[in-house]
C-alpha cells in the first residue's frame, strides 16, 4: 500500500513554496526539527542550502533517510 503524497505550503529561505512529500516524511521532518530544537522552516532552509539533489522533495527524502540511518548506526555502535 502506498502512502499518499501531501502537498504543503512552506517557507524555505524566506520564500513561500509548496513541497509534495509522503505523510511519513512530513512526520519525520517534524520529529527531526523537534530533536534539533528548531522548526520545520529552519530545517527545510538548511536542507535547501546544502542539497546536492536538483529537486527539493528528493533532497528532503534523502536527508530524512540519512538522519535515521545515522541514528541506527549510533544505537548499534
């Protein structure tokens, strides 16, 4: 079963844009922002500034994946 893609309007780098992501990625972004004591807008701006991907939605998915991969490595360590 596929997760529904949700399109949301957000502020990234001071500019309003819309991003389409699966709900699980939106939830993960919120969790990561809370763990870093920041908000999603700031986190999205950081991802946007440092991305290698041409597509912001892909860069966000990659960021979330890498975040949880690193967390898994640390718990195994």
